């Protein structure tokens, strides 16, 4: 946990706070140590950016969840757009 916190320029207490706010749940090693994925560290770094600008931790976590949902919606919309274009094919008589 200390190394993960160091990587994003935060404290272990900050990472624990993100876990308590349910932004993510780190995996646990057999020894009980928290293990963070790259994705979780990206979320934690984004949370740190927001908190550094004065956003409360719980609000920062909500913003990040909404940003993630928006990004996923954009991705799905693009897939559907591409599928619709592929299904329509060339216009008749072309």
C-alpha cells in the first residue's frame, strides 16, 4: 500500500479513504496486504487531482464513477453506430 500511495503522490490513508468510499476494492495478498491494479491506481490518481483542488473525497469518488460511466456510454454508442453502418451496407442501386 505504501508503494502504491507513493506512485500516485498520496498517503496510505488516502488510499484507505478511497476504499472506504467504495471507489474500488483492492485485492488482498495471502498476507493481507492491499494490492492495487493499474486501473485502480489511475482512479486513485484522478481522485487525488480532484481532492487537491478542494473537492471532498466522497464527491471526487462520485465524479470519477460518473466519468467512467460516461466513457463507457461513449464507447457503446460508437460500437452501435459502427454496427448500424455495417448493417445498412451500400445503398440499393449503387
